[in-house]
C-alpha cells in the first residue's frame, strides 16, 4: 500500500485521498463542504456586526439615541411578526376545529361566494 494513501480510519486528515507527489503537504480537507461555507457566512456576519457597531460609536449622542430607538422599534416589530408566524399554524388548526365550514377557500366550487 502506498504510504501517502491516507485511508487509515484513525487519521481524519485527508481521509481516502491519494497524493500524487511525495512533497505534497498534508492539509485538512477544505473542499467546499457545508461546514466550511457555514463558517464563512458566520465570519462575514460577525464582521458586518462589528463594522455596524463601530459606525454606531462614531455617531453623536443624540443621533445614536435616535438610531438605537429606531433599531429597538424594528426589532420589536420583527419579534411580534415572528411570534405570530410561529403561533399561526396552531391558531389556524383551532379555528378549523371550531368551525370547519368557515373557510371559503376550502368550500366546494359550487358553494363559493
């Protein structure tokens, strides 16, 4: 067996890959796997957040307070939307259980208004 063939299950680096050169460095596998993409997206989000916080520090106190209030209102709005979205399937099921014939979209074609 070729000593460069790394099919040893105890060696997680470059598993089942054959190097064609004896001078090839042994590197971990970063070949576009999903975890590598998740890490890059997470790093990009963290850089964006840090830049926004840095820009916020450069604002004057009154404008910073206005920006903070605006962000707070927006976050509360999105929090309410998310809560409604999460509760929506349950509310729809409870409404259907109370009155099964009240949904005109589910009525037969002849009975639609």
